[in-house]
């Protein structure tokens, strides 16, 4: 009976450390990807392109039980030739930009900087 208990304890420890290791790998991978994207954006040149706003969307995360919800805002810009790019924007920019607006989008890597609307377009 004593050796059976010892074997079960060893199995539990092995499973625990495997699961713990997998969770740690997922967390570390997420951190590395986030840092890599930030460094890539920082190294990118600032770009200004004429465009048309063709779509807007939101993504709500959380909000169950005692947890608060957070909302991410995205706008899709279409450039000459039909190329499109979706950028995450701040809530105040999301509210000020309307589908159909024409203007110039300024961005750096995948980071939205500003949208300058062409008046009368």
C-alpha cells in the first residue's frame, strides 16, 4: 500500500509539472510576441496614405460575473488599388471616423496614429 501511494504521488507531480510547464510556455510566448510587435512598430517608418474608410467593428472581452468588460475598436481603411488594412484605434477616434470618410491615414507598423479627413470629399 505504501508503494502504491508513492507511485500515485509521483504521477501527480509529473502531471502537475507538465501542465505548469505548458502554461508557462504559453505565457512566455505571448509576452515575447507582444514585445516583438512593439519593437517592430517602433522600428517601422511612419506612413501616410490616402484612403477611404470602408468598415468599423468592435470586440468586447470579459464582462462575466464580477469582471468588467473591455472593448477594442477597429477601422478598415481601403487604399487605391483595393488594398485594405485594419487598424486598432482609440475609442475617441472610432467615434469621430465614419464609414465612407475619405482622407489620409497615418500609421507606424500596425499602430494607428491619426486620420485626417478630406473636407467636402
